[in-house]
């Protein structure tokens, strides 16, 4: 996102900077009101083309302000000619769709812009009611949009003026080709189409040939490049001590905000529970969590109520989570490109950031592929083994309790509804396990207080 504005003088300059792209004054003032001091490179290159009526394919690294690049021209069209169901934005994940909708609503608040979000995990009837209010912009994931096209009476895309495919490479990686094809068939031929992606894959190239007309190509980043202001480090450790070294790094960098990436949903649950047993303020986000809990976890983290988010790659693309100081790769990603997207959660919009990748004896080949992809040799994270392993006994016990808690909860879920289900505060029941800040067994370890070195 653009840098934050400072003072009235900056606001005036920000308005002038956006008006220079062809943006109307009211909309430029709305952008400045969000704290945007100047357009980003992708906005400077794409917005004038979109205002001219061109189809655009934009290639830009994560955190570059792509949402503003397509939202501003759409809202400007609506300023001149308000009409319902004018734009559809497709996103690969629920969280990104909600974030895009929030951006549209913030920019269009002065003109009463209405936006509907169509994502899985939320009641379709409530979404159908929102569609019945004739929103100007619809943002959603392809599967749920197709569900509504098929089942919601009165919802069609016949009047669509803009189609946006955001994070197109990820949309196609997640096998949404069939749904996207159905949506394209429901759209009018004379629509304008915008395709934004971090990378240009063969699938993306095929898609742009199928749905864009004489597109202008805008590219503002090198392929698979990480941010210049990102300090990237690795920690080579024995696999059996992985949790112990993770706890050491979190303690060593205490006072920071962290996103920890794990490979699987089960791993994310276990890590979050282990850290909570040790007294860390950790919440997970993964694909097996109910949508309200995923959103609650994100909101807790964004608000600063929790400083550690344990995530699978569902959170690695597109989400603009402010003030992430450190990204930790607990598991080295099997796809080297995912490393770039993960570490892109920090060092955003000119801020500095740091990443630490835990590399075990089983990860060496994957780690070397990452260094080859980004054409950079990572620095070693300096830690003394003896110092880190002082925590071994406590971390091992915390992990054992976490595993037992998960098994207990999963056993309850599979069995008959044995008795009344435990109820805990939703803010602390984000682990998907019914675990609230520390079990009685965890409390015996030390009252849930975070250990000190």
C-alpha cells in the first residue's frame, strides 16, 4: 500500500498526485483520507490505461498496491454513472476477498458505494440478501460466485462493466479453471477485464489470451524478487529440536509481531497450542477453521491483541496485514515460489522486515532451490545451541500437552455428542480445538506465563 500521509500539506500533495493520474478530485481526496501519500508504481502505470478503457494485465510483487490500481478506475466510473452489479472481483481466498471489499468500501464511502462479498464458510442466504440490495461491486471466490449464479434468483452478470481477476496465478494454482470458465461465459463480451498477478505462468498467459482484448501489459517487478529492505536469514538445526529453536527465536526477538508459516493445518494447530502452553500470544489461521474463526483470528492479530499468527499458506498471498515485523518459516515450503509470497508478508510499503527460515537436515535441497530462485545467499541466524536447548524440557512438555489436547478435542468431534460441548470465549477459541489460553495441564507448567531466557 502507499505510504501513510503526514499532516495537511501531505494531504494536498497526495490529492494532487492522484489527480495527476486522471482521478477525480473527490476520489483523490478519499485516497488521501486513507493515508495514501502518493500512487505506487503499479498504480501510476495501470490507472491511466484503465481510465482510457483498456484491458490491463498487471504483474507486480505482493504489497505493491494492486488493489488500489483496479479499485480507483472502477469507482471513478461509478461516480459518473452509478449502476448495480457493475464490477466483479475474483480472489483466490476468502480473507483476500474480504480485504478487497473493505478497500472498495473505504474508497467509495463518500458516494455510498455498496459492496457484497461472496465467499464460502458464510451463509448463502445472507449473501443472497446482500445481492438483493443490488450492490455496485461484488467481490468473491470463484466457487461461491458460481453457486450464486446457479442458485440465487435474480443474480446475473449481464450488466457487468468490469471483471477483475486478482492473484490470477494463485486462482489457477488452486484449480479454479472450471469455475472461472463458467463466470466468463456469464459475462458480457463488451466488459473491461483486468488481470493482476505476482507471476506470469503458462496458465496465466493462457487465461489472459482467453479473456482479455488487446491488453496493455504493466510489469513493475522482477520475477521472484524479494524486497530490498527485507533481512533474510536461516537457522540450520536438527529436526528433533525444531520447536525448541522456534521458541528461542520468538524469545530472542520478543516485542516483535510474527507470522509463522507451517506446511499443514495440523502443524499450525499444534504449533499454536504449543506456544500458548508456553505463554506466547499465538493464534492460528488455516483452511480447516470455520470462516468466522479465521476472520476473528486475523482481526485479533491486526488489532495487536495477539502478536503471533501461525498460518498455512492460506495467509501467504495478497493479505495486507500491517506491521508484521518477522516472518518465520517453520517448514521450508516445497514450492520455492511460496517462499517469496510468505516473506512478502513483511517489509511492505517501504517498511523494513525480517525473515527466519528453520532448515533441518531434511530441508537442505529445498532450501538451496529457494536461494537459487531468488538469486541470493541467506545469512545465518546467530544462536548458540546450548542457549537454545536450555528450553528443551519445557518446550517438549508443552508440545506433549498440545498433542494430547488436539487428540482429545478431535475425539470429541468424531464421537457422539457426549455431554455438553465446552464453551469458551470466542476470542480465545481460535485454535479450532476448544482450547482457551492454557489447559489445567498447561497451567501446571508455570501458570501460562511466558518463559524467559
